[in-house]
């Protein structure tokens, strides 16, 4: 791709995103009272629908709730649950809670970073399929180390099980 | 039974409970399929569907055997059965038969053999890991893991179907609430809780009765009641298991609290990572609103209580009471100084009572069975039972509940079955990032709030992470510090900067660049954080570091002086080598991410040390344990056979 078509493409993508964003967000604001107290819940609803929090969505939240944009940004960056970067269709969450840590979870993170050519909490794979995150305990400590991909749990994961996991998640 | 239940008054509820119990007396067999946090990860839900489908197919057959589905026989999906290690678990009542490691394809056999023909499937029985031999055990009541427990908070978890109100009512659900409503004044309830000696299960161990009483003393129209389901301690899942497996008990506890305090509104703040807990609690709330047990004019008594769920934002510090309340207000979860008490000025600056999930779950049991019953369990200063998540390098990982005052040894070795592969025990970590690591000579300490604090650890919410000789204590200290760097709200300097500096110093030691003086520096930093931080996160942040320096000083010294990691964990100080017992299976060669391993089928493999990135994968995947970890010129991963477990 030359640089001109590239910018065109990204502009187009941004435009799609914008209209898409607005359409998808319309109902959210009627779910909760339009006040600051609802901010976190609204942001959660936005993220549930868009998978991340694009800047224009944050603009809209600030407008609708009549909360300063800076405060919206502050809350969005404070909480781990919110992603200010686009995420892959599937988010691979490797648990780094204590139980998983003592059973070798770090090895899994390192290996996934290598295999997916990704850094934890940064962007997604080139095909947009996966992004990689770490979490502090998913409550499956007895099955440590644990990995969660969207809603699917993988228990007692060893490095040689990663292949099968990625293959399964790639296909489904 | 009926779908749209609604109770006009307490008597109607009691009468209905009698009816349900009577109906249930006909039941001669019940299957409980575990879909708790562990089993769900291994397909518990799918197993349940498969069993259900097989039952459907065999309906006629079952009826012939006098096991009419829905009347005489039922299969249900429950919360955690406790012994997650053996999961997916399926149990039978009233025979107490216990099947472990069940697979989806076992479903047909279970129904056809065990249900229809009373035949036990041997391969699904639990193999005891007690040193006394690997016997097959049929009944869970005969498994030591279960036999040594006392369940109060977990009484219904693994017993009831969390989506079924009838199930809860059949287990005496709401009996305590009705008793409070009809036989006790709000003050009686508070007095009863105070007399029981119940201390908060969320970490600090403050007397619940006292907390309620002081909130009541504040002259204000409105009191809030909040249930803390943020469960941020990594390695703890007791609250998750309760919220998912027995949501009605949590709500009953809140209802009793609301009645005692005169609260009309409440919240359950649930951790971001627990979507299933949110789902089950929400289902329960919806059902109870329809049934006249939540909302306006509860059971026709005029009591109002509205309960809402709030999903957390995924910040550890929001488990702290004042930060949690800020978060509920839609703000950044920064704690505030402790001199403002939330029982006086909490949510929206109104009096607020915040208690942990497990604390609320104990409340109905106390009201039902009486404060003296609860107070008779455990030592005087820490009454009742405590749930723990027993995890890490222990054989029987899972969810346990024991009377306070049991020793660590009983929990780890008798209930937990000892250390995986019978390696030497090194430490047990309690209290999460605010707790500490206790060594082998503390194993006989009784587990209660005060003893653990005195030993430099903490009860915390109940995570109990067992560590063996392959866990590096310097790495663990740094692990918690890194955890807290990510979770500190950044508002106060001692915590924000102190954590970074301690991490720098620990990291130096881990890299092999540490100096003796570093330990002194760490000590000074820890002291400053402890006295000068704003909230308990910073104040208690040093404990994982100070406790490991205190009890495992020689391990720090080995890193500093010998440049050796005795556990073989710290990357800069170890290398991997394949020994002569290698069977040449090619597995490590295939898995090595940087192609550093050479070798042919059935021939000795060799690691090219220049290429090796010390990722540790070959060690993890070797089927015959022939990868050695070398540090300080010695092989460190071989278990020292002289160090037999206590
Ligand atoms: C940093 C920090 C994190 C905490 N996390 C939790 C938590 O996840 N769950 C919890 O119940 N209490 C947590 N607490 C304790 C709460 O502040 C509070 O003491 C407790 O919820 C009160 O309930 P209890 O008296 O029933 O224990 C935390 C405290 C601190 C300082
Ligand atoms: S520590 Fe990983 S699931 Fe709890
Ligand atoms: S989740 Fe099934 S036994 Fe714990």
C-alpha cells in the first residue's frame, strides 16, 4: 500500500467507526440516570459494545452526562477494565495472580508475546484477531495457571498446550 | 415449583417452605454437577448438559426404576464442591458418592450405570493422595479433605442450584430473615451479631456488630449498606464461589443487615473479572423482587430495601472501603484518610456500612442458630469459621472452610494433602499483597486474626498460597511489589514512590547486582511506607517484603553474595542443562522458541547456551524431568531427599 491509499483507508476506517460508534451507543444513555454517578457503568456499557473506548465515544459520554471530558479520561485510565486502545476480537487474558505466578504463569506470558508478536496490553495481532492482557486472578486459582480467552477458560496450562489453545481460538 | 412466586407475609413464606420440603422428601436421588470456578474451566457446564440430555433420553427407563424425573430424581448444576483439584466433580445424594475428573463422554455411563443400576464407575472415584496409600474413595464424606471441614459460610455452595429459589428455601433459606423480622427488634439483631463475636472476613477483622452499632448511632435519615465483592487478593476465590454458588445467602445477609440498620438501599460491588457472579446475583435479585423479598413492602411488613449490583472497574484499591465508595459514585477510586469514618460519612457522605461477602453470608447462620453457637466455634477472640482458597503447590487445591484456630499444618497437610510431588514445603502466603510469607517453623500456629498478624502475616480475605522449594522468595517479594505498583492509586508519595524504589532494589538483587547495603535501604523504605502512606494499601505493602527478609534472609544473601537463586527461578542467575538421562523424545526441541536445542530422536539433546533465553519451557515440558536448573554452579531443582516434609 502506498501512503496515499493508506491514509485514505484509515480515514475511511475512522469514518466507519464514528458512525458505527454513534449508532451503537444511542440506547446506552437511557439505561442510567444522566449524571456523574453513572459514569463507570456507562463506560462499561460502551466498552461491552465496542470492545474498547475510542476517543470519540469518550467525547460523547462527556457530552451526554455533562461531565468534564478530563474527568471521563481520568476514570477511563484509572480502571483496568477499560481499554483506550483497540483490542483484538478475542482478548487473551493470562492470569498473573499469586497462585498462577508460583505455578509458572510468567513463562506463558513471555511465550505468548513471542508467538503472537505482541506486547501485553498493546494493540492486537495484524489480523485483528487477538490481543494479550494479564489479569490478577480470575478466580480459577485451583486450576493454576489459568488463561481466559473471552469467555473460555483454560486450566492448568503448560507451554506445550498453547498451540492447541491458539488453534482452537483461531478457528472458533 | 411455581414460576411466579410472591409472598404476601412471613407466614406465607414459611408455609411455602414447608410445602417445598415436604415435596422434596419424595426425592430419592439427586445428582450435583459442579460448575464452580474450577470445574467450569474444565467443562463442568457441558458435562451437566450432557447428563441432562441423557436423562431426558432415559426418562421412561427412570420412571420404571421409580426415579421419576423432577419428583424422585433430579440433576442440578451447583457451585464449587471444594475439591477443585479433582474437578470436574459430580456427586450423588443421599449416597454421597463422589466422582472426580469427569468428562463429557462419561455422561451416558453415569446415567446408565450409576443412576439406573446402582453401579459404581471405578475409574471416576477419587484417589486419595494421603501418604497412607492411594486408595479409591467412594463417598466424599470419607475423603479427608472434606471430613476435616466445618461449613458455615460455604454451607450451600455446591449444594444448591444458584438459580433456583426453591432449592435455597429447601435449605432453610430466609428462615433467619423471617426470624429477625418477626421475633427480633433491629437492636436485638445487632446485639446478637455483636455477641457472636463475628469479625469482618474482608481482611481487617473489625467486629461486625460494633460496626453496625456505630452506624446506627449516627443521627441521619439515610444509611447505606454495601457488600464488598471486589475480592482483589490474587489467589483468592472464596467470595467468587459464594456469590456464584449461593447468591441468595449473600442477599439474605444483606436483608438482615438492612433490617437491623434501617437501610433502604444497598449495593453489591462485584469485581470486574467475575461476570458469572454478576449474572447469578442479578437473577437472584430479579426473582426476589417479584417474590416480595426485595423492593417495597417486603413480606407485607412495610420494610423497603432496594438492592443494586455495581460492577467494579478492575482496580485492586477499590476493595478498600473509601475507594470503593468513590468508585460507586462514578469517580476515580482514590482512598481518603482514615480519620473520616465511613460509618459516619461514607457513600455520598452519608452513613454507610460496608462488609465483605463472607461476613454477610455468616449473618443468617448466626441469626438462625444463635450467637452462642457461633461463638462456641474457634478461639474467643476469633470466633466462627473461615473460608480459604488453598492453592499453589499443594496437592488438594480448592476451597476449604475450617473453624478458626486450626493450625496451618492441619490445613496444608491434612486437608491439603501436602505438597505436590512431595517436595519440601517452603512457605505459605496469606493475606494477599498486604500479608506475608510464613516459613516451616510457623506451621503450628493457629490460624486466627491475631496470631497471624503477630507472626507478620495477615488473615486477609483468605487466600492461602502454598510454596515449595521451587518458589523464590525474593521473586515473590518483588512480585507483590510489582503488583502494587500497578494498583497503587498514586495519590500519596510514600506509596507511589516507595514501591518503585523497593522494586528497583529488589530487581537489582534478582539480577545478581545486589549489595548487602540494599537490604538496609529496603528496610528503611518499608518503614517509611508503613508509617506515612495514606491508606492501608501503602501501609501494608511492605509486609510481603519484610516478612520474606525476616524469615528467608539466607535466600536474599544467596542472591547477593553467591549470585545464586536457590529456587532456580531468577533468570539472570540460572541456566538450563539437559542431563544424561534424556530419552531423546524431541519434545523440548520442538517447543524451544529460539531453536536452541539440538539432538536427534532417542539421542541426548543439548542446549546451546549462547542461543538460550532462559525461558524455562524445556524444563516445563520435559516428560521425564531430565532438564536441570543450574545456579551458582550447582543443580538446584533436584529435591533434597533429606529434607522430608514435616
Ligand atoms: C487495598 C485494600 C484492598 C481491599 N480489598 C478488599 C476486598 O477485595 N474485599 C473485601 O471484602 N475487603 C477488602 N478490603 C477491606 C475493606 O477495606 C473493608 O475493611 C472490608 O470490606 C470491610 O468488611 P468486613 O468488615 O466484613 O471485613 C481491602 C482493603 C484494602 C486496604
Ligand atoms: S491466581 Fe490465577 S486464577 Fe487466581
Ligand atoms: S469448582 Fe468444582 S470443585 Fe471447585
